[in-house]
């Protein structure tokens, strides 16, 4: 009796405790407690009951005691304890298959303490799974997310050294797979139903009938791996793989080895179904950093290799999302990911995708992958460049490097540019893009190019942003000098890149420089039409630097401009760039256009001359003096070159007269000289004898205005009102000299052509001049007052509009108004010496209409000029003013 009493006591204690827990568990199961809180509470009680149940003496020991005492009570009590525990689980699972999660926890408790690893515990697990598998067939929805982790625990026990444990684990695994099969079939039915309803296409994997009888699962890792891989849905298989991965760090080396074998067998055929790849890769990195054993390190790296076969993008993205420079562990994982030639193309494609990013820039497409990002700054492109230094020299990458040479070359070119602008890269010497570029050249048989660039100090220049563009030029030129064999595919890729357009406008600069230099090395000007189209499009690129590079190259083709196909289209694109917001682009466009026009054949020139001349006119009023002077002078050059087509250009010339006249008063001498040059050409083309008025020693702005207005009235009376309208716009200019000049010009236009105006028009003019009368500049104010007086006198003499129109038609070519100088406005000194000199105004306000026209001509000192046009010529020269 000595050993009977303690055993009986422990059995009764366990039994009473189980009954108490069972009552509370089942009561809670029928309550309205929050499901999550309910499950956590029940799990705590189940754990307590588990420890009580499997701490009691073994059944063999109880039987021995009962045999000695000839008493079966304790034996029945022992069996009742196990039955109560099993019944509790069966009741819970019958209500909700989700609570199979408890079995997974039981397996974990057994693995944590081998004291609980007993056949009788596995018997209960197998029985509950058997019951659940039968129940699952009658459920419309099978929700058992714990199967993956439970399968991992049972699959390891299927290879246990104890045959009884192996046997029960195999039975449990069999029933678990039956439940998973129900989930698989349900999943396919749901997908098929959705397909039938919506018509959308789904990729359905029908369930493959395989043999997974308990005896086949026992001690058969291959069968287990195949069964799990084919039956489990992706999320269950992922849990299975994750649980096995965690076992690799188990203190029991036998368990770790079994887990490694199962992982390898599963992933070799079913890695494509695994989700959460990034999380698995990150877990492996952390475990490798903890100095794992050599065997387990090899197993983990093999997992990386297998995952890369199935999901290269996910693996590589995660491997690039660690701090740079990479440590030895990460480099080891890079080798594992890219160790086989068949995955090399996919690995390089993924790295190229990462290299499209800009270091330090947060991008949505990258952020989606950064689940375990350690730093908020995107340094993945820098890491990818370092990875290339490791991967490109591998023999397994030789073929892939040759295939992706152009893409790698240009991607690294861009990364060199980005790196040169990042202080974090420069300060820490992280110029991996430069190193990767050199590795690429050496791995591609271009060692001579690398040596030549080193001699030119190119590699050092890349670390300085200000020399970067020159570095790109040197690389392209040196490649061309050595006739690199990858030229055709590189040119094709650059063309494709140019047509599709870069991700960032700044990237275009690199493409343009590189492509231009390659074309210069292998083609003569002009380039083939397909490349000229690119340069034509780049002329109006949003990046001013790209526009200027393109214009510069087009300008160099001036000697062969007539050999260019569709040259008109090229010239029109240059004209469009004249309206750029960037003044340097406009200047470059003007220079390019002038060089091309100087060599252009006259037939093509004449077909475009009106459009070109019209494009110069808006630039005559540009805010930049250099652009103003250039546009005005080039306008004159065009008129001179198209002198045989004056009849085509007359209306453009007349439309540009207002700015040409007003900018004679510009404070910039270069603008004034350009205006004099072009006005002289205009006068010549319009047959106006006024060129002597533009000589510096005879120059008087007011005389020029008076002379031009008289000529207009004689030869182009219909343009006077249009010129008045154009001049009105300058009255509100922010530049004082324009307001001053426009007051004088509009005064003379009105004095000579007032009879052409309607009442509404003079009212608008009076309103405009009223604002100028209040100008803060005293000179402008006084000029405006004179002009206002003139407007009022013209308004007083207005006739009804219908009568005026009749008289205008009748007397258009014979009515000439005789006017003397209105303002006596002069420079105080020579324009060349003092472009901003003060003005003097002397005015006789006692009338402004001459009685004798010859007196007017003599007063204006232009007797010969106007007399010749009226048939009353004179041979005397225009004397100096004064």
C-alpha cells in the first residue's frame, strides 16, 4: 500500500481539477464573451489541464499497482482523466474548428518540455484531428489557420526515434491533411463560383490525388513534403515553412537537421506557393547574424537559393533593404541568391528595377516592398550597386551580364550622377556605382576602356558633381574610341530609352550626352532620321539642359542642313523652343536657327520665312536685353536674305515696326544698334529713303518716328490704326523708356492718321493716356500732356462714322496731313556715350499743322526723302541735327 496512496491522491487531484476546468471551459463556450478573450481564457485553462493530465503516473505504473491490489478503480480513474481532457477538446472543436489551434499549442508544449512528449498526448491529438476531419466534410466553411504550424510539429515527430510516437504523429498528420484537403476543395469551388459569376479568369490548381496514408507518412520526409506542398493553401504552406525555419535554431541538433531536410524538400517543388518571402529572408538574416552552426548556416542559405528561384524579386528587394555598406552576412546571402546561372537574369532584372530609384528619395513602388526597412532613407540603389560588385564577377553571371550590358551601363551612369550629389555617399566613400561600373567593364572584356578612363582621371571626376557631365562624355567617347563590341545593342537600348522617356527629366541629360557622343563616333552628320527625330523632340524638353544640348548638336549640322530629311519639321521645333520659359534655351535656339538659316536652300527658306519672321516679333519685347537684341538683329538678317520675297513679308515687317521703333530708346546700346540695323533694312525693303536718319551723328528719335509715320501714311495707311493699337499696349510698361517712346510714337501716329480713327477708338486712347499723364517721371508726364492735348483736338474734329468710312475709301491715297515736330524731344548727348542721358523737351503749343508743306519738309530735314516718294526729289544730304 506504500505506493498506492500517493498515486491515488495525484490521480484524484488531477481528475477534480480537470472536471472543474471543463465546467468553466464549457460554460464560457456557451456565453457571449468576446471570442478572442474567450479563446485566450480557455487556452489558459487547457494548458493547466494539459500539465495536470500528462503529469500523472503512466498507465503501466497504475496497472501494476492495480494488479498488486486487485483493484481496478485507479485504472479506470486514469482512463477517465484522459477521457475528460479528450472530451473537452472534442466539444470545443465540434463547435468551432478554429479551436484546433489548441492542438498546435499542445505540440508546442510538448516540444518545449520533453517530459510531456508522450504517446498518450499524441493519441489524443490524432483522435481530435480524426474527429475534426469528419466534421470538416459537413462544414460549408473550414476555418483552420493553425494547420501549417501544427503540421510542422507533427512532421518532425513523424521521424522520431520512438516508434509509438512516430505512429501517432503519422496518424495525426494523415487526418490533418484530410482537413487541409477540404480547405483546398472549398477554395477551388469558391474561385470557380466567382469565375462563373463575373467571367473573370482565375488560375485554378485542381487538387492532385496523392497517397498520404499514415504508413506512407511515417519516416517518409519526401512524401510528407509532397503532400503538404500540394494540399496546403499558400498561407498554410507559409506557416509550415516558417515553423520549420524557426526549428533550425533549436538547441536539439537532431530536430534542426530534420527541419532543414523538410524545408529543402518542400521548397524544391513548392517555393512558388510561399508568401511572406521578405519576412522569411529577414528572419534568416537575423539568425545568420547569431553565429549559427556551419550545417544550419548552409541550410538557411540554401533556403535563400530556393526562394530566389521562385520569387527573385521579393528576395532581392529584401536583401537590398539593409544598411550600407553590407556586412559579411549579407554578402553571403547575395552569393546564395545569385549562385545559379538560371536565376541570374531575374536577379539582374530586379537589381535594375532598384537602380531606377534615386538614393534618398522615397518612392511608392519601392515603399511597397520595404516592410522591414531599417532606415527611412532609401539607400537600396546604393546597396544594389554594391551587390553588383559582388555578383557580376561570378562565372554564373557571364551570360546574363552580356545580355544586360546596355541596361547596366546606363543604370550605373545614373547612379553615379545621383551619388555625386549625395553628401552621405561622398562623406562615407560609398561610391559603389563607380566600382560597379569598373567591374562591369572588366567583366565585359573592356579592360582597355577601364585603363584609359583611369588615365584620364575620369573615375575620380565622377565623385564631383560639377565634373559629372564631362565624365559621362569621357565614358561614351572612350567606348567609341575602342570600338566596343556592345555598340549595336547599346545604341538600340538608348534609342528605346529615349523614345519611352526617362523617369526623371534630369535623367535625360545623361541619355542625350551619351547618345550624342556615340552617334558622333559612329555616324557622320546628319544623323539618320530616326535619331534626328529624338533631337527634334528634345529641343522642347522640359529640362532646359536637355534642350540646349539638343540645339547645340543641331547647330553643328548647319553645313549639311540641306541633306536633312524633313528639315522643315526640325526648324519648326526650334521655333517652338523660342517660347521657352528659360532664357538660355531661347538664346541657344536663336543662335542655332541663325546658323541653319545661313546655309538653308532658298526654296525651303522661302516656304518658312513668314513663320520664322513672325516668331521673332514676340521676342523683340523680351525682358532679357540679349534676347531682344538678338531677335531684332536676326529679324533684319532674315529680311536681307529674303529680299526677293519682300511681297511675302511686308505684313510681318509692318507688324514688327512698333517694337523696332520703341526699342530705339532702350537703355542697352546693343538693343539700340540692333534696332537701327533692322529698321534700316525694313526701310530699304519698303522703299523708304530713311537710312541716313540712323547714323549716330544725325540720329534723333523723334525725327525717325516722324519720318516713319509719314512714310506709313503715304504707302501703308491701313496699318496706322493697327500700329496705334500695338503702341497702346506699351503705355503701361514697367520700363520708363518704353512709356516715353510709346507716348511720342502714338502722338505722331494720331497726328498723321487721326482722320482714320473712330470715336470709340479715340475714347480708348484718351483713357490710356490719362493714366500716363499721372506718371511719376516728369519727362513722361510732360510728353503725355502734349499727346493728351493732341488726342482731344483730334476728337473734336471727328465726323460721324458712316461718313468717315466713305471719305476714307475715297481719299485714302491722296490725303496727306502736314505736321511739324510735336515734342522737340532730344538726347542731351550722344547715345553711344550716354545711353541713359536726360531728355530735353521744347514744344510750341500754338498749333501743329503747317500751312506750307515745303516748310514742313525743310523743318524735318528730310526734303529729299519724302520728296522723292512724292515725285519732287532733292539731291542734298541730310545735315547733322541742330
